C-alpha cells in the first residue's frame, strides 16, 4: 500500500500556508468550515490572523469552534466571541461557535472507552472541512495537533467533558473529578477523532489536515498562562491523513537539532501523548508510516 504523503514547508508565511493547502490536491467545495483554536484569553501561541487570513479568504471559509469544558473566557457564547474578536478572527471571517444551539451524537464504532462523541450542532452545516491546527504541547494530552483539533476541538462543551472523562460523564463540572488512567484519555481522543472522520466520510464531506508548527510551547493555546516557546519553529505540514500528519509533527520534534526539544519531548512522553498515533492507526483512522515531501 502506498504511504500517505505529508507535504512539508520549512517556511511559515501566508504564502507557504496556501502552497501547502494546494499541494494536497483536493478542492474544498461548498460551505467550508475551518477548525482553528481561537485561543484562550491570555494565551499567545494561537494561530494569528495575519498568517491564516489569506487562506481563509481564498476558501471563503468560516472559522468554526466550540465552547470549552473548563472555566474560562470561552465556555459561553458571548465571552467566546469576544475572545475571537480580540484575537482578530472576526476581522476576516465569520466565527461560528458550533454548539451555540446544542450538539449531536456521532457513534464511535471501534474503541474501548467512548460510545459516541458529541459535536457542535452547526458542524452538520458545512460541506467540507479544513482541520487547521497549531502544533504545540498540552498539559493534559502531551501535545496538540490535528487529532486533538478533531476530537476535543470539534466536540461541544458537553462532548469535551465526555472525552475528558473517558466516557464517564457529559457534565463539564463533573468531568474533572472522574478517575481514569492517562492512556485512556489519550485513546479517548483518538476514538472521538476517528468518529468525526467516519461521519465525514459517510456524508461525503472532504476534510484536509494542516498543522502549523510555530510558537512551540509546552503549553496549549487553551492555557491562559501559556509559557514561551521552548524551541525554534519547525514549519508547516499538510496531509490527507491526520495520523500521518500528527506522526510527522512528532518525528520532526524528535529529529530536530534544537536542544530545546527535550522540554517538549518530556511534556509529551510524561502524558503518553506520543501513543495517540499508533492507537488511532489501529482504529483505521490513518497510518503512522508516511512519505515526507518537502515543498
């Protein structure tokens, strides 16, 4: 079987981002939803408006997000939209907080932890999706890129609680008090991401995957006290395969000559985050083997 291609640009610019998108060879039709983290108030690593706006405009895309399960400035519609505005997203695109009107269930067909995932109701309004992730570390998941963006990111507020509790509760107040092994959370994210991919395939809605590997902090953009980058920017990667794209991100970190990578690797491995790709591959979401094509 031919390995999926991961297209790689060392340059990080609006031009390079568009070039990576075009390298994927799939035109996103109809109403395009672009899943980007709007970034918690106080965070600094989220993808900036001046970087992504040209691509979003070219696709005539809508920025799609859901509310957070944790307390903060993005766990309700009003405050979330204010943060999106403050971070510049509303200047170049419509921002759709997809769980503003509730959510719907997508079944998890294969897995050990989740029976379903709950995604923002408005997700069904889109004809195609661009999963546009910021690669970085994460306090709970070890790292975040396309798989996290497709699981926690597309999940509604209650859906996030369900994933975070490994299927124990949909209550955002209760989910932080449930007991589970760390690997169960990592695997729950993979199960939710796979369910979303299954739904899109069944409804014949294409999805593309791009990760911008800049501002590489050990903390996520959901952290209001996000730390400074610990290593140099790595570039932009894009693929039709989310597992391959996340694996390429990990491999680029591990193979970097930047000594700062040790801090990011420690964050990832201490949370067993690197294990998400193999488990997602076992669910049929994609491949950990890939061909890196520099552009």
